[in-house]
C-alpha cells in the first residue's frame, strides 16, 4: 500500500519536473521573430509618445511601418521608420502668419515707437519673453515646449522688407524649426534625429 502511494508520488514528481523543463525550454527557444516584434512594438510605442508630447502640432503619418514589415533586421526597421519621421518633420508645411498681440495694458513706455526701429531695440529681451509667454512657451511650428533660453525668433515679415519689432510680427521657434524655416539644416543635423535614434533598443 505504502509502496504504491510512494511510487505514485514519485511518478507525479517526475512528471512535474519534466513539465517545468519543457515549459522553460519552450520559452527560451521562442523564435527570434517574436522577440524582435516585441522590441519593435515597444520602440513604436516610445516613438509615438515622444512625438505626441514634444511635437503635438505635427500630424505624423505612420504608413512607413507597413512598408518595413518584410525587413528582417529589427534595427533596420527602426532606422527606416526614424528616417521617414524626420523627413515628415522637415517637410511639414508651415506658413508664417501674423501673430496675436498682447494686452495693451502690458505695453511699456516707448514700446510702439521702438517697434518701428531699423535696429534691434534695446528692449528686445522683454519683447522676446512677452511673445514666449503669449504662445505658452511653445514653438509656433511644431508645438514643442521650450525654455526661454531655448527659444529662437523670426519675423512674419522680415525687417529688411519693412517688418517691425511689434508683437504681431514676432514668431517663436524651437531650434530645429528655426533651422528649417531659415533653410539652414539637413535631416541629419536636426536634434530630433538624435532624440529618435536614442529610442532604438540595443
């Protein structure tokens, strides 16, 4: 009787050990494709969250993901997606338009007179900060939130073409959009390219 019970317990124990070994072996030997798919999906999730948070004014198209489905190397897929996203960012259609004024009660003495100056007025830092606050510290082109030190400016109508230093003529931009608007960049020179490359899982 005891021998039979002992044998059954021993048999159940052996089966349990074999089952555990089989399951663990199965997990270790999962095809690389599934592992790569998991990493790629995590990459896409991080990418979309980053773009939605940092560049909310640009409506990115993710059709390129389907075009890379036959690419076997995960890193190459991610590079192709990044290349396409940076290209979309660079080619995003943007037109300079007159901006909002600030409440007139916030004008300071000589603001109006100095707005028509041919040279940069000595109150420029105050004008820049006022426009930065007016636009909720966001880049006019892509919507990125910036510190005042990170903020660049340009004009709806260039000063040399008769534009003034009035608030309606001043636009604030992030470093990348400033390069693009002023035609001083390539895809690879954008900080966005470096930021997205950092998302690639090693």
